[in-house]
C-alpha cells in the first residue's frame, strides 16, 4: 500500500492511497471549504 499527500495551491488537500491497484482519495474537508 502506498500513500501520497496531495497539495492544492500549497495547501494540504488530502491523501491518495493505492492498494493492489485500487486508488482511493481521502480529502480534507476543511481545505476544500477555503
């Protein structure tokens, strides 16, 4: 399993996880409100 932190315009947006070829993106709701 691999994890990558995603940043949008320099702000933390969420975490992308890759597990056996399956990709999941968990975003930080607080970052998207701004």
